[in-house]
């Protein structure tokens, strides 16, 4: 079994530890974190240091970024890549997720328990499909997208990079969500939503613009 590390040591990283352990494909060598001190343990796994630790341990061949915020996840992936360009970003799919025929999951993406990826759907790189979320047939996300718990799309939906579909939001079939847009909790999206917006409500309306990297969690 090859060694991987998870970057992050919070709640999202704990969920990823659970998925990697259940999948039995990779051995978790430890965690990396830029904030919590080296030596701290989470579920018995030691924080080995920050991303610079990778330079001194060639036995680690895989990384998953365990940070929930889409923008911060991208910054961490960039920092890791600058230290070890040969390290592989690994995807993790919970054994109780469902990935249909023809669907693809990008490197570094995490698919949690009960999540459904429909037929011929495309999940980009470093995305997160949280518990019981669903990306239905022929839909596609770009990179660094998240579907929070119970978020769901109809078929043929397009979701731009860094967009966050919040908890319980619904997006009807054949619509598009622009890059860096946040669809608020419980929203029902019936029309295309532009990039760089916060939209919520039923039906969802654009409430205001947002900038790349603005906190939403
Ligand atoms: C495993 C996990 O934890 S995954 C993460 C799960 N978490 C989520 O999905 C969080 C999603 N976050 C949201 O939906 C947030 O409400 C956001 C990002 C949309 C907030 O957007 P903001 O513009 O910053 O809203 P803000 O908090 O300032 O609230 C402004 C007003 O909008 C209302 N509002 C905020 N979000 C919503 C919403 N989703 N639906 C309806 N009204 C809302 C607020 O109640 C507030 O109303 P008020 O002015 O009458 O008091």
C-alpha cells in the first residue's frame, strides 16, 4: 500500500480519514497542517508538519487536501505542488457513495457517504460532494467545487470552478451556476446564476456579488 498524507486536521480532514480507512487503498502516513502544532494527533494520526514536510519524505506519494473552503483548498494544493511536483492528488470515494456508469471523478476530489454521482456526470479536480449530495446525470463541475450535505442537482447542470452549493440547495435540470458563486442553504435554483454571486431563496435570486476567496463558511 502506498503512503498518503491528508492536509488539514479539522472536521473535514476527519471525514476524509474515515473514507480512506474504509477504502483500504492507501495507508495514511499522517497529517499536514499549517496551523496546528506538529506532534498533535487526530484519530491517532500525527501532524507531521506543514507542506514542507513533503520535501523530506519521498515515501509519501499521495495527498488529499482536507480543507472544506474551496478557495483555501486551492491555495493549499498550490503550496503542496510547489514543494513536491511529483506527488499525486488522490481522490477518495466512500464505499457507500454511488458513482454511475460513465461518471468520472477528478484527482483530489472527495465523495462522501451516500453521495450520488449520476450517469456520465463529471466531477472536476479537488471537489467535495458531501454526505447525501447528488450530481445527477450528464452534469459537470469544474475544479474546486463543493456540494454541501443534501445539495442536489437535476440532470445536465453545469457548475463553474470554486462554486459552493450550500446545504440542502436544489438546482433544477439544464441550468448553469457561474464560477465563484455561492448558492445559499435551502435555495431552489430555477434559472442560470452568473459567476461571483451569492444567491438564495425559493426561487433563488441573486442577493449580492462576491469576490473570489470571500469567506462563505
Ligand atoms: C459538512 C459541512 O459543514 S458543509 C458546509 C455546510 N454549510 C453551508 O452550506 C453554509 C451555507 N451558508 C449560507 O447559506 C449562508 O447563509 C450564506 C453564505 C449564503 C450567507 O450569505 P451572506 O450574504 O453572508 O448572508 P448573511 O449571513 O450576512 O445574512 C444576510 C441575511 O440573509 C439571510 N440569509 C442568509 N442566508 C440565507 C439563506 N440561505 N436563505 C435565506 N436567507 C438567508 C439572513 O438570515 C440575513 O437576514 P436578515 O438580514 O433578515 O437578518
